C-alpha cells in the first residue's frame, strides 16, 4: 500500500475512534444524561435522606439531574451488586453505609448474589461518619445508670437485652464484641431498621439499644433514654459527655458507622476526581453540615483513597470480628 494512502487510512481510523469515544472522555461529563445514585435501602431512612441531600447539592453543581434509585434487599447486596455490574461511565453511583463492606460476610452471599467488596468498585469519597451509641431505658435498667454498673448487674444475674437494627449490622457486631470483652451475655434482639429498635427501647420492651446518635438525640435530653457508651475510639463532639468503650476498659472494641460514594470498577479517573471535588465542596457547606448533624453524622471528605483505605481496613478488622464472634444474619 503506498505511503500516502496508509497515512490517509490511519487518519480516518483515528478520527472514527475519536468520534466513538463516550461523552465523558470528551470533557462533556455529565452532559449526556442524568446521574443515578443507587441506595441499597428503602426510602425514608437515614441513608436515603442523606443520599437525597447529596444528590440535590451535586445536581446543582454539575448542572445535571441526579436521581435516587432505591434498590433494597439482602442487607444491601441487591443494590450494591447492581452498581458493581453497571457500566463504568460515571452515570451510576452507589451511596452506601459501611454494611457494604461486611454484608457478603454476614449474609453468606454466593455467586451472582455477591459482589467484590475490595476489587469491584472505585472509591469516590467518604462523606460522613456516624458514631454508634449504646442507650438504655432508665426504668428497665433500675439502679444501673452507667455501663460498668450494668455489666456488674449482669454478672450478678440481671437479664439485659440490647436491640440492633438488624443481625449482622455494625450495631450487632459492637454488641457481641462488648459481650465478649466484658464477659457478659446481653441478649440480642434484632429489628428491621433503626426506627423500630428505638421505639422499643423507649417503650421499655428492650433494655438497651445500639443506634446512631441522631436516631435518639430527642430522647437523651428528656431522660427517656440515657447514654451509656460510644463505640468510636474517641468521644464524639455530638455527645462529648458520653465515654467510649475504650475509656471504659474495652480497648479493642471500636466500631463506628460511615457512609460514602462508590462507582463501578473502571470508571474513568477524571470522573472520579470531578465527583470527589464537588462532594468535598458540598461537605463544607454550612447547611449540609447542619443537616448531617440532625442524623448524628459528621462530615468526613478527603481524597478517594481515604475511602478505599477505610474500606480495606474495615474488611480486615470487622471481618475478623465477624468470624471470631460467629456473627451471621441468618
């Protein structure tokens, strides 16, 4: 083939390849279509409400509709798996709390029902943290007004129960970890969500509950519930008077809640960077900080690798705890 003809053919093929590139590679993202944020839980809960807050703010910044798609079921696995299988073009994102990391372990998922926690997604941003708090019904606790007093009462024969929003949840994990560390057996009562567990501890149907701070804040100031301990390593500025489990002598028992955005594996780095920058800016808005506090959440932020490392660390630490404690959602 003559040299000139080869050059013309090569130029034509290059032009054709460029025209076939997706819009996001041409710098137009996200002009092609709305961005869908999958939430693996039903509408109405904390995760859904926080996701909608970020979706509204993100849509304003990228000048494109950001739609929430609720896909609940199987401890979050249905929605999580859907995003893991979605096209890596930046138009499908996952907003999730940290059961994303542990669900395949506690749900005993297999085959098509599971997903690759560490290798199947691109981390975008760790949006917020939510400290876990152990609260008790003062009438049910009797003379025990602190966790050490309650542990002592349990060792002396008092029957103590604790509620969680579900078997295999971070609240279940911290409850069983505390049982082991303290040498007691607070009976686990799983519920389907935070709301029902809070309602029953307020009513006195269960003695205590592990929940997020936002879910019980209205009851802490009225005496209907009393705070006993925080699951994080440090005290929370949302409840600075409440001691941590570490302070109370259970130095290895550290479990918190967090949420963040992930994208399907292979999503272009430029898109991940753009989303990360916008969401970091959103997290600095006073209105957002104020609304997150209502849910007992504190803004986090940072580069995508902050979330990636958090996910990896939780997979290792919580995975070991789940195995050691025999935690299961079944």
